[in-house]
């Protein structure tokens, strides 16, 4: 059998289910690999193995209308990831249909994707009736000539195996890009920070959407096989600190517990997670914070 390997960008609006789909695609055989500037400007998040193919997923932030420097960096990373990939998957939520944001993505998709294969994945198919799904698929394919269309539920796994098998066949022929069992320390720290940030977002909803970031300060392997992870949650204002901490520290405790449980499941061992909240008014203007998130900081942006 001929080996294949390539980069796949998952794009879509925020909350379309990209992270859920990638986690489902990658499954248990996961490698978190080092960010390689020469191959992609977005963060590489995971590697899925399908037969003799290695699919390297480029995690792109959700595409939306940028207002601040951080917004612009995220949108730039998303389109950059799509532009550098060997194949692109556009994720659209079945129950939301062709929103203004989806229409804007479709308008630019041809220019960015060029002649590379682009799949449409209609997600959350369990939320709408079959006739609505078929009408949405027809509408989207009229607006853009997708190579293939998949009906999926990233959360439940429906249709995901078919999409992964198709991607395995469209990535270019060539040797694998990363060792099968490679898990590098730095990206694991980034993943751990991302898990905590996700739990914060779920807990706080829209109270602090882009006003905070999480960094893993230390990662210590302990003699008993467990890991001690110390993280800092940076917020922009003193008032935000109280929101993150919650009454008697209950919010941050709840976030810590949820993040620790997910990390333990992911790593397959015990995790001791310690969170601190610090105020950094200008963190969105600091180049170092952007590099920690795998984003590009551009002067004067």
C-alpha cells in the first residue's frame, strides 16, 4: 500500500463543532505535534491515522467579523490554515443553515482553496428533519462546487468515519510527516491550556468571550505517574478576576475540576491541576501571548 500524508483544515463559524469533529476524527490514536512555521501558520492540533494515511488536522479559529487585534489574528490564522492545507472541510450547522457568516465564508472559499478538494460537512443532523437537510445541502452546493458532501453528527459520531476515509484518500501520496507515537511536551501544554479555556467559556458563557486567555506555566511529571499542571488565567480587568473566581472561588473550582477530568481522560492518568487568575490589562497587545496561542502577532494590525 502507498503511504499518504497531508494537512486538512477544518473551517466554519465559531461553535460549528470543529473541535468536536477533530477530537472524534483523531480518536485514541493521537499525536500532538510541534508547530511548524514552514508548513502552516495555524496551530497543528492532532493527527489521525486511517489505514496507510496520516491526516494532520490544522485547527483553525472560527471565522467571524474581526473587530480587535486578537480577532484579526484569529481570522488571519483561520484563512491561513485553509490556504496552506491539502484539503479543506467546511462545517455548517444543520439547524442554523446559511447564516450571514456562512455566506461570507462561501464568498471567499474559492479564492483561498484554489483547486484543492473541499468537502462540505453538515453537522448536528439530528436537530433537523431529512427534507430540511437535503434542501440545505442543495442550497450550499449551488453556492459553491464542493467536492463531496457529508451529513454528520460530530458529537455522536454519525458519518464521521466516511469523512475520515475520504480525507485519507485525498491527502497526497508521500511518507508520513510525523512519527506515529510522537507526543511533544510544548503542544501538550498548549492543549491543556485550551481545555481549561474551553471549560471557562462553557461556564461563563458570553460574559468574557475574548477577555481571557490561559497559559500552562509548568508541567511536572511525578514519580507516581501522575502530572502536576500549573496554569495562569489572564484577564484584562480587575472586575473580570472576580467573575472567573466566582463566589468563594466556586467558579474557578468548578472549571478546574472539569478541566482536570478531561485531561485525565485524555492522558489516561491522574492529573493535579492548579489554576491562578492574574490581571494583565494589555495582554491582547502582547506578542508573547499570541505565540502561546499559536497565532501571529503583527505590528500595527
